[in-house]
């Protein structure tokens, strides 16, 4: 009987610990979105911008604000079309 109490208590503790993880920050979400779309954060003349990682063609860069706009509108479009 005592083992059951220990197991249930341990399971409850692990469940609570799993819920206690910190939520993703907007910066982290933006970096993940950019990476998924082939961009990485680079320093361009003192400004942080997201630049394409493609090895062919030109390598366009966009500001963090523009990438955030892309992220916000892409997610909105996905929810509307579902």
C-alpha cells in the first residue's frame, strides 16, 4: 500500500514539473519560424536581420519586424483556412 502512495505521489510530482516549464518567448518563436523557413539571424551593419540561408540565387535579408509580420500573418492564414 505504501508503494502505491509513493508511485502516485511521484507521478503527480512529475506531472506538475512538466507543466512548470517556461512558455516560449516571442523571440524564440520568431527564431524557430525563421529557421523553418530558411532564414537565420545575422548582424548587418549593426542591425539584427534575418537573412536567407539558401545557397543559390541572391540572399535577401528582412528586419525582425518584417519576419514577425510574416509569422503573425502566416499563422493567422493557417487558422482561417482550417
